[in-house]
C-alpha cells in the first residue's frame, strides 16, 4: 500500500522541515517509492528558466561539460533543479510513467500521456541519470531521468497538432502572454522590455490584440538581430534597441515614441538583473509594471520606485494564471508568423 502524501508535497521535504518544496534546501528525490498522490514522470527534456540557464552558461564559460557538471551538482545537492544563484528553475517535458492510487480516476491523465509540467523545477523532485544533449540557444537540455509531480502541480498535455519542442517552448512562458491579456485594454500604450525573446514576442502579439488600433505596442530589444526579427513580425508600432539596465536612456527613447506620456503597462521579460528602474521610469504614475522576469529584485523595485516618487502598481510575475496553457498554445495556432518563428528558433 502506498504512503499517503501531502497535497503540496511537503512529505518530500528533507530540510528544513516545515517549509514547502520550493524554498526547501533539499528534497527527497527517491523515485523507487511513489506516494499515493504523486505522478511519476519519465523525463525527456528540461526547459531551464532563461535567467537560470543564462547564469549557468556564464559560470561554465559556455563549456557544455561544465554546464553538465553544474546541473548534476545542483540536483545532487538539492534533489531538484533550483539554480542556487538565481533561485529559479524551469519546467519539463516527459511521459507519465505511474499515477498514485489516490489520483487514479480523479485526473485526466493516464500512463503513457506526454505532458509538460507547468510548475517550476525549483520545487519538483528530480533525478538526472544522464544528460544527452544541451541546446543553449533555446535553454533546453535533453536527459534520461525521473521527476515527481505533486497533487497540486499543474500540467498541460502535449497537443497533437504541433511538434513537442514547439509546444514546450511556448508553455515554458505561458504565464506572460496570459497575464498580458488580463492587463492590457483598448487604447493603452504598452512597453514590452525584452520584446525580441520567447515570452516577449508572445506578449507583443497578445498586447496588440488587446490595445487595438487606438493603442500602441512598443518593443524594446537588446540586439540588432532581435530588433530586425520583431520589426519583420509586425506586432509592434515601434521597436527600438536599448540597454535595459540604463533607465534614463530608455525613458528618453520611450518619451519620443509617446510624446512624453510613457506607458500605461510595462511588461518586463528580460533575463538579466538591474532592469527594475527602467521598467518603473518608463511607466506612468497610474500605470502597471508586470515583472515576468525571474531576475527581478523585489527590494530594488520597491525601494527604487519610492526613491523616484513613482506610484506605479507593480505585479510579481506569477507564471500561472487560469487557462494560461490553452491561451498560449492558441496564439501559435492563430498567428502563422508566430508559429513559423517559434518553429525556426525553438523546434
């Protein structure tokens, strides 16, 4: 008979006791014994959080063997893949191997289903047996290994009308376009920082749908390549390349495009630190800043806004909002341009 597990997975916490799996220092990643409310997954691909993978890649000097060493060390020490320097994880693609007795017949999954987990690797018990391939350009790592999804964990079945890697790349950032849909309304001026990246392109498309012809979507990119790509997609009214860690320069540039009005909504999608003040200064006092970036510092954002006398509403980027997986996959079905560029870059 299987042991009874806690809904949120606290039965897997080794230390410190009393905390949830995400902030825990170490989880039990023994996959030989399944609790009654767990799902065992045969893992195929880890889609590492962009901030995390950028950090690991830098620490390894881009060397694939060193990247492997760092990833193995993280999992060996913690029983999960939570980057100790960024605190972020990612998500995974795999096949349902076994379903705990308490969940059988209560969830829409069966053994053999291909799923993407929509909860962070920073709280997911994980065992890596072998790292087979590293794809640094898309933050993906193919492995042999196992993982546990808790009863409270959310997931998406991989759709049959698109390649697995394409679906995975979009589901990894599903929270961003879904939150954009909630925040943007007709007539808004919307600034997307990191607009040329994966989440950024999805947000640009969704924002333009929401603001309509009376609104404006302005994309801020960091390289000529991403700038050209975004211009060609045609989702933005204006696109400019800039340094997201230089708030004054970004504010002045945005002022040119908005006649000094600034943005009603700013979506921050970057994967580097120190971009909080750019987001704040580019946003109206009555506006909203959505920090989807896992490189965001709450302290820098809060004290920074206070320091410049800004009354913006700041939202922490929750990677989950109701229906986010369906919303995001539908964008790839709606827009041939989006699907083509995602297929080219990520699939």
